C-alpha cells in the first residue's frame, strides 16, 4: 500500500522554532489581558506552527518567569521575549533581560516595538477609526494637530523613540504631532494640548501609543479635546511588527514595511 504523501513543512515556522513570548506590562483594567491575548492569536495566524505565549511584567498572570517555567516544563528549549512596549525604558533595558538571564531555558530579549513604520501604520489606523481625516484645506491644517500619548520614562532613550515615532506619524498625517506622556516625562497630554491651543491648533486628536487599555491610556484619552484613538490592540500591522522583532532577535531580519499610507494633504 502506497503511504500517503506528506505535506511539506512550512518554511516560515520550522519544527523546533524558539517560542515567541509576548511580554505585556500588565494592568488592572480587565480589558488588557484579552487585548494582548487577541494580539497573540493574530500572530499565531500569521505564522502557523510557531509557539506563541504570553507573560506579564506585573499585575496579571502569568508573570513572565512563570510563563518561561511553563514553557520549559512543556519541553521548550529556547524563547524570544518580545516586549509589547514602545521604547527602551527600565523594563526593556533591565527587567526583561534579567528575567531572560535567569530563565530555565535559553531566552533572549527582542527590541521594543518603536520606532517602526508598522507601528505608525497601526497608529494611523486607530486614528482613522476614531474619526481622523486628512485636513482638506490649508485653514483646517493650521488648526489641526495630533498628540502622541505614551507611558513615559525617565530614560532619555525612551523619550527619543517616542519623539522619532511622532515625527514619522507627522509625515503620514500631514500636521504637527507632539509627543506627550502619562508619567515620568514632560509634557503631559494636557500640557501638550494647551500649548497647541495657544498656537491656534484646537482640532487636536490624541493617538494612543499603548498596546492595550489601562490606567494611562484611559487618562490620556480623557484629556483629548476632540477625538482619541483606541490603543494599538491586535491590529494586523502590530502583529507583523511583533514577528519582525522576533525575526530580528534571531538574526533572521526581514525587510518589513507598512502596506498602506495615509494620503498627505496637498501642498
């Protein structure tokens, strides 16, 4: 009897691929865990066969050390930790590498999400969902701006990433974008909105540079004088960015760019 033909393996997810561990901050907001779990499911659909797990830095189970212990108990030998954080603050530079170093399996930390065109694509999509449209005329452009709200950090490298992301977003939306923070850095969202209003820009949207709902994201949205975008969530571009950071950490860097562009206003 002729044995059935075997389906060739998927080259993008070879047997024995290191597990991808999404590292979320954690939040008391009950929506947060479901949001990052949905992102993980989207990552799985993009790369079938790749083990994808979730670990939290604090507040939610499983905590990252527990997630790595469970992977080891299940027979995994290697993992890549992908921070669901925007810039290289304390968690990215210290907490996650320390956990990787003490893990019971070989673990390496990937780069944070920002800056990257796929992050900007996600921000643009969430702004559009909230009602943002490219200003149709010069007068509307002069009255418009975006505040990019991020968590904030005392680390200057983290602030530099947020400012770079703001510049990339400004290129896409065609109006000034000001980086602002929920804590640990200045300006606050409220201060940024006030400074823009003093310059005659009263049509101000707030873009949410947070992966999931939480205290900071809610507070920043409440400060919006007009529209506020939802957090990044499980947008397809963000899932592609997660896989890009995973591949980078393994030395399998692939050129990944945004698929769509928000039309710039006419000059």
